[in-house]
């Protein structure tokens, strides 16, 4: 996700290539965004911290990551890097970037650091929550008030392991967070090369929207396909 807030441009967990390991992108890869103020890296899994994509951004770009992930990114030639623990924050221009908890095993395997996963709340002219990868967690409701929540609703395969939100659990998260708008993310982009795309690939945001209508009808769901944008 590329977020433009108060004149600040923030990019989240960029994967700008057509393939990552065994995963293939369903549509053409995006171009490399320009004039970035910072890149937010929620955790070190290959589909969220893609080193070739981060290097593709060109000039040194400020990276913000979880505590314990900074050395790994710096050794890969990516600087400057700043680490945050849940509850800590930094300022990027006029935007306050706050780290939040995340229930997700974020370690880089094999042989990588055992760094945790985090999410981010961006507070400026608006308040925006980028969840990264997470399951429901204690005190999620304390992140409110929020204007927008970017919530994962699926994954890159037909099955989700622990530490993820499926459409129903993501709707529960929306009910806790009570944002004005929620955008389902982490769906309809990558798939294993041997797996046929089907309902598991296309349906999650629409199933999520139906659950939100039941559990939090005051929350406005905006479904964006990869490449689309939303202006507030």
C-alpha cells in the first residue's frame, strides 16, 4: 500500500516483482514509487520484506521496522533503518508513525533473525492503521479512533496458518477498531505457481464485506483491486 498523508508518502511491505520464491503475481508488477519519505516493514517474511524490491526503490529510503529486524536489513545494504517496539513512535514529516502489536510469527527462516511482527498506526490529518499480518490481539480496540483500517483478509494460498485474519476474523477486527473506512488487503495478488486461482483467490474481500455488514454495519468497506486507489 502507498499512503499519502499530509504531504508524506509512505510505502508498506513492498513486493514489486512478478515472483517471490514459489509465488507468482496474478497481474503485471507495479512500478517503483518515487519521492518516498519512508518504507514501513511489518515483518521479515519473504512476501513482506522482499530485499530486491526494497533495493529497487533506488536512493536511500528511510526504513521503519520491528525491533530486531534492523541489523538484517542494514547488512543487506538497506539504510537508514529505524526499529520500533509496540508502543513506540517516530515522526516522518507531519505524520506520527506508531508501532502496534501483531500476533504473527515474523522470523526470517531459514537462518534469519527472530524478529517479531508489528503493525503501524499513522496519525496526521487522518489516522490510518496498517495491520501487516496479524490475528486478533488483546487491546486491538485501543487503537481507535481511526479513519481508515487496512486489514488483511486472506493470504497467498487456499489455506491460512495461525497468526492471520480470514474474512470473518478480519470483520471481528473491524468491529473492534470501528474505523470510518476499512480496506481489505493481502488478497488477490500472489499465488503458488502450482495452485489454480479460484474462489479462494477472488472472494475474500467480498466475504469480508458481508461479515462487516453483519458485525459492524456503520463501517464503510471499500474493496480495491491491486492498482486501484482511494482518496479521502
